[in-house]
C-alpha cells in the first residue's frame, strides 16, 4: 500500500469510528461560533468531537504528521493521535504540566523545554516518563495530585504516550504503531481512561469536578456557565 492509499485507508477508519460512536467528523477541525467555548483541536486533520467513549467527552485529531511516499505519490500521514478534553478544575490545581515518554536523556529534554522536573516515588514512572512544570511553578502540587495507583497505571500503557494540561485542557498524545480502526479505538480508550483517572484523582483530593458531558468537548458551556479558554 503506497502513502496515498494508506492515508485514504486511515481516513476511512476514522470516519467509521466516528459514525459508530455518533461523533462529529471533520476533515479539518474548524472553530466554534463566537459565543461558544473555543473548539478543541482547531485545524487538526480528521477531527472527531463528542463522546469519545461512553461517559467521556472530548476531541481527537491526527498528530505528528509527515510527508511520505515516493515522487508523485507523496501524502501526509499521522504518526500519532492527539486527544483533548476541557477540564478547568484540573488547572485550578496544576495550571500547566507535561509528562513525556523519555526518548532522549532527561537532561536533553529539560534543556529543550527549560522546565522543572518533577520526580515521583515510583521508580518505574521516573524511568519511563519525564514530568515537568514551568520553571516558575511549584512542583509539589503535581507530586501530590498523582497517587501511587495512578502512577502504576501509566506504566502499564503499551505505547509511547505524552499527556499534560494547559489552557484549561487535558491532552493525551498516542504514538501510532499502525493506522487502523483498532489502533484508533485503543488510543481513544486509553486517552479517556487517563482523563477519568485524573478526574478521580481530583475528587479524592477534595476538588470540585464537573459531571462529564458535552462541555468537556466544547459543544456546550459548562453547567455553571463557565467559558473555558
């Protein structure tokens, strides 16, 4: 299968998952109307928006796109899937944080990002991931948020993944091993499991959380009228 055929096959797989789950599919993600919350993944290719898995709302799109193929048969293919959900309650606790699969040495990544590393009691988590907050942020809030059970779960995810929070959104980046409907379903399952586990961590920390709903996908305002973004 050449690059162009592989792209068409991937688009068909994304559309099929969207239809099966009653999600809004857009070839290129647009913006929301003026009075609506800012859209998730604007400009993202193959965007799906809605209830990604039962009980969890958000949006997903292609990520890490690269041009591939031979001359006259080139096409842009994704190497990752990005999923996002609005979670303003998380940003009250940890406004910005990033957790990245370690591909380079931690020192190289810290130099690249100019961030402060946050280490946890889980040796396996620290081995697999580089968790950071901006250099002017206190790392203690992130360290206190993630329970040992949450840290253990992240180390069982069978892919290179990144996740974090910014702009009142939680994000999850999944490196694709193949471009199929099965891989997309697995990525969405893990993304939404992460979103819900973080929500439970907030509840256990005594933070108010909103019930899951279309507001997490920027399809409606939050129940109390909050406009994220």
